[in-house]
């Protein structure tokens, strides 16, 4: 199976808030994937099997591997770092980046697809 790069950004520098929102976003991605599978006519067993290979953040671990880097100058540089450093099946990477005069976080990685 392959991999797809997926991530989310958070407009806060509070890691606890990022962790909480990450869990919510993972759940939303899972619901979205289930809905897509149902729209495609998959039964419950097929959906369960397919969940491991959605290519979305719900395939990443709930934990975040906070990287001791940055903050990156922008979201694109943060995403490039995560894309180049993350390995599929490992916890998502979390990195800070600058957004104007604020620090935001990007969390994500390579998702099984």
C-alpha cells in the first residue's frame, strides 16, 4: 500500500490545545472516510478493513511527536519539514511556524493509503 501526506494547522501556540484539537480532527477525518465508504456502497466489514488505508490523518496515532525545531518562517516550510522527516506508521509530527507575529502549529505526516 502507498502513503498520502496529510496535516492540519492550529492557530495557537498552546500544545495542550493543539493536542485536543488534533484528536477532534482525527475523529472528523474518520467520520468523513466512513461516509465516503458508505457512499461507495461498502459494507461494515469492508469499511473496517479500509479504515487503515484512508490516506487521512485518522490513520496517524493520537500522540504527537513534538519536534524541537523552528519555529519555521511559514506553514509551507513547516509542512516541508514534516513531509521530509515523518515515516509512515509513526506518530504525527508537530512543529511550530510563524503566522505574522504569532506562533501556530502544524501536525501531520504520511498516512497509509
